[in-house]
C-alpha cells in the first residue's frame, strides 16, 4: 500500500451565509459563519486521511497564527506536514459566500501558497502524488515530473484551471476536471491520456467508466464547499491501495456526496 502525497494550498476560509448569492454590482446582507481550515490541498489531504491513507502534505503558510493553527491541525489528525513557513507572506485565505441552497462563490487570496519552493517529495513506486493548482503551476510541473521519474502515480486536479505542459497532462492518471474546467480543457490543445470528469450531483465519468450521483436529501445538504476536493482525496487514497478505476471512482463518488453534509470544506474544521 502506497502513501498519498498532496501538493497544494492551505487556506483559511472565511465563510458568510446569505439568502442568495449577489448579482454583479449588488449588495446583500449576510452573517458570519466562522473561520475554517480550507484550501484545495488541505481539503484533499484531509479527505485522503479520512479514507485511511498515509498522507504527506506539501505546502506553505505564513508566519502567523492561522498558519500555526493549520499546521497543528494537520499533525493532530495524522497528516505528515512538510509545510514551509514563509515570513514574507500571509497564510492563504478564501472568502466564501454560501446561499440557502448550499451553492457557493469563492475568492481565493493565495498568499504563501504561491511562495512554496521546490522540495524533495520523498515519493516512490506505489505512491500517489495529488496536485491542484492553487499553488504555482511551474512547481506542479517540476514535482509531477519528479514523481513520474520515481515511478509514482500522478493525479492532477486541474483546478482552478491553468494550462500545464503537454508532457505533464499526458503523464497524469487521471487529470480530474469538473464541467467548466472540461470546457476550458477542450478549447486548449492539451490531450490527457486519462481523463476523469465530475458532474456534481450527476456523478462522474473516467474514460468511459461512469458512476451516477448519490442522492442526498435536500434537508441534509449543508453546503457544497469542498465536495470536489473530498472526491479527489478519496480517489487518491483508493488508488494508493491499488484499487482499479471502477472501485476508486465509486469511493470518490461516495466521499463527494458525504462532504455536502457538513459545514465548510472539512468536517470539524473551525480554526
């Protein structure tokens, strides 16, 4: 059984609840919902850990209380924290607005996430490198190639969307995108050899293998923040155990559905 190495962001999510998401130029009133651990990287690492994987988190935070609190949270749940402290940058943050149906809009301020420098991943055969793009794309490129040379599996969640070099897209197994990212990918000249597309509540498809969405009663939906990250983390955990595509896709689908039942991107994530 391999481990999951997550390369990605650690953000502090500041969540506001509103009756409905504002239109451009509109002001709406909301209420504070608190400060939570978030960031695509942190969310995915926590999801992989919840799924039973040994997990290493490669990230950067600022020299502030938010960064110290996040590092302590990772270590408390058993995630190995290879986390740089950058005194010249604040810990990354995200401003999240959630409406009464659980839909959300998010603005990310990267901070220290974009200051993460190249590191030795300590990765090898049987391990899985899971990357997302709230860190510098050139770092994702370098470390994906490093992992591939070490015979590790590379999974790239192309979110937020950015074009990566052809050879990096080609080596990923899989590239994971949602519907909007799929459209951007289709308009590019990038050609994944392994592509997994998520459709939210409608399920997902991985090179012809499909799973239907898991129905969650409306009264049980708290919000959709982090559901895609939970999907990716559980997927990587399953692949690290040697699961085939169908089994890994099913595990990921179940984790994504479970994630809409708690507030914020991670369960019990208040900082």
